[in-house]
């Protein structure tokens, strides 16, 4: 799933290719992709793109005097830029293509989604805040206002585990499964540790890890073409998606805890005092 660093890089990539250009056609291909009907997608056509911005894990395109196109790529969605698009409109079908944006003068981008669980979402709205997911977003962790004191205030009364808190978009915008694993590894904290139990020093360490991991990931992703961002993200991860491999810090084996539709990875030596966490799904299978 694209998270804050990748969506930030996509916004930068598209800014240089979209701003100042006119939208010629917006063509929904998958029935499931469009989540709004007023204003219609046709309201974007003939308008100039004035900016491209990131809102948490949402990507927003603003048009002059008109609506915004807001996209959430979800788990298996992606954006594919093309300097030249086929002249014939795409046909609805079972392929990955979900929506196409064609620019006047040629070129544009496709939104695609792999797999059968269709969660990619596109919204055509008068105001970005009209998108429910955007309206619920917590503070952006790259904002200057996201200070150590602001972060501590968010955690103070949280009785949930750190992994869940970091992934909650209404608490902090933009962090998903991968970067929450990376942040907790950098902070040397268990994903199951309760947020409200952190000491002042632990809160400061987690804040520092969060900012460092995200800033470094944004810098690695900056300037990459859209097609390169998935591979770039994977290459920069230390524990997420690396079950069974040695931890790059201590050499211990990276372990995994599986859930119904996701998993987390961690290093026992770095994060849990050498003790493996219980994998609930595996435990049920062994009973």
C-alpha cells in the first residue's frame, strides 16, 4: 500500500506533469472506483490543473475554478503515467484499469488496481474536506505543527497498542502497515506496547524515530518516477516484509505476527527483549 512517502513523491512527480495543463477527459472504467456523483467527473474536463497535493495517504488534484479529483490508492492501487495514451477509450472489463485521465495535447495517467478486492477510490468534490476520509485525518507528521508536545498529547490517553495507534489515520495521517513497523523498529519498541504507558523519554524516542524514518523515506522517494516508487520503498525497509531475514541492526531473525488480513514484522532482540511475540493465527492452527 502506498503510504505517506510514496504519495508525497507521487504528488511531486505529478506536479511537474499536470500543473498548467488542461484535463480533456476523465474516464471511469471500473464501476467500484467512483465514490461520488455530484459534481460529475465531466466537471473536471476543460479545466486547468492548478496544484497536486498530498492529504495523508490521499492524493488531490485541484482545478482552476472547478472541482478536485481526490484519489486513495488503497492496498493494491497504483498510478501509471503515460506520455501517450491510446486514442480509443478503454472498455470496462476484468483488467486492472480503474480510471483514466487524459490531458489536452496528449498524455495522462491511469489508475489501476490488482486483485479482486476493489478498494481504490476516486472522489470528484467541490472541497477536499468533502471526502470523508480526508475530513477524519489527524495531524500530518511532516507538518511544522507536529511537535514533540503535540505528539505526546496524542498518546497521553491512548489505551491501545502502539502499532494500532500509529496506523490510525484519525490520530496521525499517512502512516500505514509498513512504516509503522519501521518506526517501531527504529525506536526499539514492541508493537504491542500500550501507548499510554510510554515514559517521557520513550515518547521522545518514538517521536524522533517517526520523524527520522518518514523524512528519510521521503528523501529516498523524491525525484523517482511513479513506476519506480514501489521498488524503491521495498529496498529501503529494514524489517517490514523481511520475515526470516537477519535484522540489519543486530542480526537476529526478523519475526512476524499474522492477522486476518495483514501482518507485522519486528526484531525480537531490538524490540521485545529477545522474546518472540505470540502469533495468534499460527497458535490457532497448532491447537
